[in-house]
C-alpha cells in the first residue's frame, strides 16, 4: 500500500533509505545503469521527494516495524464491554500501529482493504493492526482483550 516519504537516512553501506510514514524504511538506491534514481544523490532533489508515496510491501505483509514505541493501552474489554466502534470498520491514523492482546479465549479479527484477511486470535496471542487500514473485531463468545498503541520513534 502507498506510504509517504517523511525523510531519508543512510544504511551501514551508505545506501539511501527512505523513512516512510508507516515506520518502515525502504531503499532508494542509485545504481546505474540498472537502478536509476539520480535525485537521491543531492539533498535538494531528495527534499523534493518528501511527501511522495511509495508502495510499502512490508505493510501489505503486516510486518511490525523496528523502533516502534508503545504510548497508550486501553483497559481490558470482554464480550459485554466491547466498544461498539470496535465491531465496525475503523482505522488508526497514519503512523499508528496497534496490537490486540487476547488474554482469554478468542476473538475474530477482520482486516479490510488492501489486505483483506481474517484471523482467529486465540489467547495468549496478539494480532497486528496496520496504520490507516480498516479493521473490525467480532466476538465469538467469552473473551478478554486489550489494545496497545505504538508509533514510530524516528522523527523525520
Ligand atoms: Zn510500511
């Protein structure tokens, strides 16, 4: 799915990496004649790419980024106290990841476009919520769970 470039850094080999708003990094190498990104070599032209969106396959794979920090968690819910909004499609903001922690029994977790997957999350287990991707949960009976929110530590 498309993620905006927030900034750039170099890896250990000196290759340029774009920091995306999802918290993932993506190489933007200039290796002519096969990979041509002459813009990455100069700060001025790199800055011109800020805000441009790249496809992030790691988000499509629901891959948890490195360097996230937890900043908030909900209280514990059960099948009776489940907030009604959780059962309808909703999404976190860009850059905000979350984990559903199922601490007792099980929960159905449905992820919408562009991922389109459903999971049975059975305690003790967690499920990944990808930034800005619609999702909802479905109770199957007794369950206890909470949600923990994380965001990228690295600032642009
Ligand atoms: Zn990503």
